[in-house]
């Protein structure tokens, strides 16, 4: 029996010029991502070595766990931008939005239109990994009523949907755009998530991608997506991300 190795490609060949990573946790000390400014800069430098030079970083906004205000997020963004400038790193663009848990606090922010968007009216949202909010479709409807377009982060990670693809189709019909976590194509979140991400790719349900980088181990594992097979399956999504430039 013959075994063939997957043909590896450098991540610089994978990410096209103008690619924007729309999901990461690079702001220092405000969620479960970078702990301080040194980690922020180290992560950005590592991603730059992969050919990623444009970022819309997205700290969690999650109840009392990460009650990050728009003001605080913008302040932390300024800290990162100033540190990049101080180190003469001039080929990086970084902006900030947020990854909003669809909970009561989010509904309140929505009422006040205190929402940080990825660009224009695109909003990155997530759900609990245990269950969807009981009023999920009401929230999605209200979002769109106020002129926003929901981008659902890592739909493949909501294991309560894994056994029935109809759930994903209902979300798409309700106006949700889907963002694939690139790490879901690896073993990072387990084989079931990996299988679901492959299935959703086959069904052509994804619109965008993101690294969802939190720490250096994520970036080490990200190198595993450097194969010709994965490049072919996500090339159109990587191109889609250019719209956020």
C-alpha cells in the first residue's frame, strides 16, 4: 500500500495580498487573548510572517465576563497602534470591532446602536457553545431591522447543531453570514468540529474566514492549514475577506 504525503505550501502563498483577518483577540488584557502589549505585538509579528498584514481584531463583549465597552476597545486599539508605530512596523493595518455574545447585554447595546462593526454594517456575533439563545431569531431579525448584517463566528463550533444541517440552513435563511475559523480545519477544536467545518465547506455555506487567534499556540497550529487541498477549498473565502480592507 502506498501512502502519499499532503503537499505543503507556505502560508505566505495561502493568504492573498489584501487579505483581512476579521476575527482575532489581539488587544492587550481585555479578554482571553493577548495578556499584555508585548504579546499583542508578538502575535501580530508572527501573523505578519505568514503574510497576514491587515487585521480587524475582535475582543469579546460577553456579559460580566468580558464587559468591554466600545470606549475601552478603542483605547486598547490605540495602545497597539502606538506600539506598532514605535517599533517602526508600518506595513500593518489594524482596526477594532468586537465579537458580541448574543445575550441581553447585546440587545441593550443594539437598542443604543453602540455597536463596533467589522466594516460598514457587518457585525460579528457568537452564541454560547452549550445552547442557542431562546430568542435567537428575534435577535437576528432586530439586528437587520436596525440595518446591520450579522456575521456568525465559527458556526461549526456549535455542537448542538452538528447532527442536523437544517439548523445551518435556517440561520442562512434568517440572514446570517458565516465565518469559518481556520483552526477548525485542524484538530484544535476536536474531530467533530473538523468534520462539520468540512461539511459546511462542501455545502458552500461559508462567506468569510478568520483565524480567531488568541495566543502563540494557535499560530503554531495554524501552519497545518498550509496544504494544497485546503488552499483549494478556501481560496474563494480568503478572497471574500478582501472586502473588509
